[in-house]
C-alpha cells in the first residue's frame, strides 16, 4: 500500500498548516474561546476562503470532490491546533448527511451555505439513556398531513448553541430501541418549539441541550427514508469517528512535541530532565503510541470507502480502540512529565489531554468499540 500523499494532498497539508500557524496559537485560541459560541467567525471565514469547507462536496454541488484522505489531513491539522471551530459538526457530519442522503433540493438549499461559511450545523442525536446506541431514539416525529411534528430532548449537541441548522434523529415508528422506524430531519435552529441551553464542555468547545416541543417541519425536511435511516446514520457517524481519529493523532503529535521540548528545557539537579534515561524511555513509548494511532487512523480513513457496512464498521471500531488507548497513554504521560504545571489552565498540555479525553468518549469509548470488534469476530 502507498501511504505517501499526492502532490495535491501535500499542498493541502501545507496550506492548512500555514493558515493555522499564523492564526491559531494557544494565546489566540484562548481569545477565540470568549467569542459567541466559543469559536472565531474570522477563522471560519478564512477556512471558507481557502476552500477547506467545500473539500468533501462534489464539483456539481460547488465543492472540490475530495475524499476521506483530505478530511484526515484537515482534521489532523485541526487537532494539532486544538481548533474550536465546528468543522466536525458542520462539514463532516452535517455535510455528510447531505452528501450521502440529501435530496437535490436539500443539497442546493444548504451546501452552498456550508461552503461559503455562512451556515453551520449541529447533530442532535444523543439522548438521556441512549449512551452510544444510535438506534436508541425516544424523540418522535409524527406525521400530520404533509408535515412532521417533532417532540423530544437531545443532549450534548456539539455546536448546538450557535448552529443555524440541526440534524435531528427522531422515531417515526416502532419501539425506542428498534432498528426500523428511525428518521433524520433538518430542523432550523430558530424554529418555533426549539429551546436550547448552551454551555462550554471540558475541552473548551461548546454544546447545548435541546428540547423539541411540537416542532413542525415539512415532509421535505427528512433526509433519506424517514422510516429507515439507521444505515445512513451509521455511515455518517463512521465518517465522524474516522475524522476524530485523525484529530486525535494531531493532538497526540503536538502533545509529544510539547512534552519533548519541556524535557529539554526543564532543569533538575543542574541538568535538563530530558537527560534522564527513564524519561527518555517514556518519551519513546509515547512516540510508539502516537505512531500506532497514526497507522490505525490511516486504516480508518481507507475503511470509509468500504462497500461492506459490517467490514467498514469493524475497521473503524478497531481504529477507535487503538486511538483511544494511545490517547489515554500519551495524555497521561504528557501531564505526568510536565508535573504540576500540566494541570493548570495556563499550560496548553492540559487542554490537549482534555480534548483527547472527549474524543475518546464521543460516538463510543474504547470499551464500547472493543466489544463491537469482539462481537464481529474481528482482530485488533
């Protein structure tokens, strides 16, 4: 297999790395956290100007027709920068539903807004008792004439506080945990009956708990089959898991770099602590963990294009297991090698560990995905 980037992919990597070097150091990030919703509209506009928000969309829809590898490159760069902007929620997930299941009308209505940066999305999926089960949906979408009435509650909706559009999972028929009868609906965030409670999360991002009370949407708001959208949901969430694996690799890469720099400059007993062999071994183990995660992230990226749904799901679950294990190890070692300063708000290393911890717990933690791989008969 050839893991080298093409010329276009190298240029993409250089482009986004250059953009973030100039506009996203740790001090700037702290300023962006204080803006409305916890992210910078200025930076979002720069991403749009460079075409990064339109990468995965087809040329017919105004995009560049890029694939999973390009998304991996972007997400890894965002992970290194600890980026706050809603690329995952808007481009990967919201855009993913439109790309993979949207009608021509839905694409025309929403994709141009994503590409030019004027519209952001949020995925309202998690419920009070659903844990990581995508088919556990209590929120209902009842047909009434030519409309649907949506009622229910969603929790920890990433970017839900400021999103323009919500992608909502709701049950049109069947019991709460049935695989059939789950639909996906586009709901304007300002629609009558939508109530939001926003808050910052531990990693510096923002989320919201959202209540839907008799929210009326047209029949054309359903993405794909409103009676049988679980396969679409699983496909888009697998795309998101793969993207987060790449983001985690970027965050781990930067955590290792920051830790090694600290070992070279922090002195004890008159010498840099990096000269101690025990600490060198620990840094080497961190490097190995990062590279293991990187290889599995690449595997997950390739798996996004697998036609067999079970094969794709197992591969990405296996990647999520290794990335979760590596993230925990690298994050814990980085904090320990920094000592007490690593636990302060002023030290960026702690922020990396918080983001890595949130990634590990999003769309299934390590134990959950380990069970999925085991149950499928796959090997890690």
